[in-house]
C-alpha cells in the first residue's frame, strides 16, 4: 500500500495527538462519524474527539487500501479499539475524505461501533 499524506491523520488519531489531527483540517471541516451528528469546525472537532478518546483505551487503524480520485481519498481499514473493560474489538471501516489543497475539508467514517459499546459477553 502506498503511503499517502492523508494517512498521517490516522496515525495522529492512533497516537491520540489532538493537535496533529486538527492541523490537517480546514477551519470549516465537516466530520460525520458513524451515525453521530456532524462535527463542524476545529473547535467542535477538538471537543468531540477528546470526549470520544476519554471513553476508550487505545485504538489502531489497520489500513489496507487507499484510493485517490481528484479531490477525494477513500481509506479502507479495520480499526482495533480497546474497550473500557480492557477487551479489544475490531471494526471494519471505510472513510471517504474530501481534500482542499493540502487539508481535509470533509470526512465520512462509515462503521458500526456497537461492538465497542456492547456489554462484555
């Protein structure tokens, strides 16, 4: 798999590096994460991402395909999440990212996170 510049966004998230993540976004950035309401702008992104990170342990994006077309980047991955009970779950994910210049202006993360929040079996 090629090393596309947009992959630094996922590395920043895996490190829980909020400033590294936000520096890659336009000021009017829009992010839709699963079935959650859209996050608009950097201030909202900071608040929502930090809240999400506080509810999980570690995470790791295992990216296996990146496809670029004009101003769009498609990222296919399996995401490993450490739940609050210490158990790990893997969730398939596809991100659709629109870029403007060298920044991310829109991102849609299509995934089902219910295993992250499910009661331990």
